[in-house]
C-alpha cells in the first residue's frame, strides 16, 4: 500500500508515525501492568532495534557513490575512536563534501 | 542513609525543574541534531509545517531520519510504519524497566510522563533509581527539555536548509546516513551484536535485490531480531 504525499497525505502519514511511536512509549508500561515481559521477547526487541538501522544502511553503502562510502567509513572510524556522535557525523559529511569537490 | 525524605517515587515541580536543568547541556546537542534533521527533511521535499509537526509528534530522531529515507512522491505506508515501530521498539523496553517506579502513579500521570520518554532521560532516570534517588523528575523534566530543543532545532534546520543551493556538493545528503550509522556504532559492540548486524545487513541486501521494493528494512530487522532471540545474552 502506498499513499501520495501531496495534500493531506503527508499529514496523515506523520500522524500515523506519531501514533505508532506513542504506542511504543506506552506499550511497555501497559503490557507490564498485566504480565512481565519475558527474557526472550526482550532479547528479540533489543536485537531488532539495532538491526533495523543496519538494514536501512546496507543498501545505502552498496548503491551509494564513493563519496557516500567514504562518508560512512569516516563516521564509523570517528565513532569508534572518539565515541561522540556529533564529530562522527560532521566528519562523515565533510569527507563526502571534500571528495565531491576534489574528485 | 540520610534522614531526609528522598523516596525514589517522589515527583513534584521542584524535581521536574531539576530534571529539566540536568538535561539542558545535552539538549544543546539535540538542537544540532534537530538542525540536521530539518536540513535533511527539507531536501526530500517535506513542507515546513510537516517537518516541524513530525518532530513535535514523533520526537524520535532515528525513526524520523529513517522515514526520510523512504520518503518520496509515493510512500510505502506499511513499510514506513513497520520501520518506525521497529526502530522505536526500544521504548517498549524503557517502559517495562521504568514500570516499578511508575506503578504507584495514577494512569494519567504514568502515561503522561511516558510521552516524553527517550534514550537520554530514561538512562539518567534509571541511574538515579539505581542509587535510590528520585528519577521521575529527570524523566519528565529532562524529557521536556529534550523535546523542546529537538523541535526548536528542527525549525532552525528548516531555515538553514532553504538557504543551501546544492546540498549534495556540501555532503549534506549524507547527514541522514551518517546519523544512523553513528547510532549503530555507538551502541553495544561485541561478537553477538556483530553477528546480529551482519545477518541484518546480509538479509537486507538479499531483500533489496530480490524481494519487493522497500521490504529490505523489515526483512533485515526481523533477521537480526531472530539472531538475538536464538543467541540470547545473559543479563
């Protein structure tokens, strides 16, 4: 199913995104007031929330141009060394900009 | 033990204000992320009102960036909503871990506080509870700070973005990807997580080339989740 983003479409989608996110904020508390969330479910949810980001990034890295790949590599390296997201993101963007200006 | 009454369940205006002030330095960084989001959102053709509305209502950075990745003239609604749910599913765990301290509150307060629950204020609140101190003020006050500055940053980014002629030549099209990657790399790192990520990436790529469009996010997320389920970690 897809929806046009013209007119009200975009607003409806944003409202739905808000509702889904609110459901995640309320859901854990709500479920816990009936039954405790088990070990296996916690493991699955934890692994899934990281995996979804990786799943988004993988095609970006494979189909992107060299500037995109250099940007991602730079971000990963800075993040691993400095452990601070802001310099890591800034470094990645700068790397892509430099590559496109110079290459 | 002090004789002063510092029940971890306490929640009053002073504690909320304390929480707001405690999260203020971090919130200044949140402004920068907000600017990055506003910039990226303007590039994919979202209108100003919609961009600010999204930050106001969703208030979850990674899932908002992910939504931009799927944004276009036509949007796969199901995929988008599943993606948003999967990225934000960690809120379920936050709610579950906070439950012992939220339980004594009235339902209105309990669910009201959770509206602004996010990574940073949840972590600070759990630390406070761990020390036997009140944490609900950090959760609510800190959440209000993070939320306010996220929306403010988004609004600022929107106006910066409008002034940039060719965002790609400045590398600004990579803001989104670099943000998501920084979130991944900044998380837990060990052999188990590495395997989970590798399976998620592999499954995503297989789906990207061989399965219907946009299914790669859901396929990768489920594959990674299953590895986490099979290779459980001791808590």
